C-alpha cells in the first residue's frame, strides 16, 4: 500500500517513474522470482545464517561512516543495455530473496545510470513495489507468510 501511494504521489508530481522503470522491470521481476524461489527453499537455520551474513556485510559500510567530501565525479559512460539487464536481474535476485536494503542498491544503480536522486527515487519506488509484488506470491504458496501479521503490516503501512 505504501509503495502504491508513493507511486501515485510521484505521478501527480509529474515524474516519469513508470516510463523510466518499464525497461528495468522485466529483468528485476524475473530476478525477484528466482531469488524468492531459491530463498524459500532454505530451512530456517540456513536462512538465518545467510540473513545474518548479509546484515553484517551491510553493517560494515554503515559503521565505517561517511567519506569526506570529494570533488564531483567525472561523468561515466552509460551502462550498455545487456549490462543494465544483468545488474537489474541481480538487484531483483537480491530484492526477492533478502529485501533488506534493496532500495538503497536500486537507487545507487539508478544514480549510476544518470538519474538524479528525486527521479531515481521515484523509479526506485516502482521497482521495489514490483519486486515485492513478484516475490510475495512465492512466499505465500510456500506457506512462509503469517496472513494475520501480513494484514496488520499492510494496514499499518497504508
């Protein structure tokens, strides 16, 4: 619900999020399906170990702190279409499997692709919504979602 409201708000603001996200959605959604399908096969202990490892990896740059201000980076050559497909497939794979921090990775990739932070954030919201919507049925079918808790979260974030 929160993602839909954000998409609606960005659309009302005139940001072309859906148009810019459209070519990135197929590889990201396919990656999300694959990630969710793979992670849903892990037993609870294996998932906890994997999730703990990922959280530690995400904690390292956080604890390191921000880097001192640097000169603006030199413009980079845009990613090729095949590279964009691979990158957004991998982002989808991570987002479908782990989800935690996926928005930061997607935003970083969009920024690297040349979008400013406002437009990039609007596109990120569309992509993360799609990743979540794609992965959720896989976890539901695997019996790994507590329906009442999910409903409470849905209502709480609406």
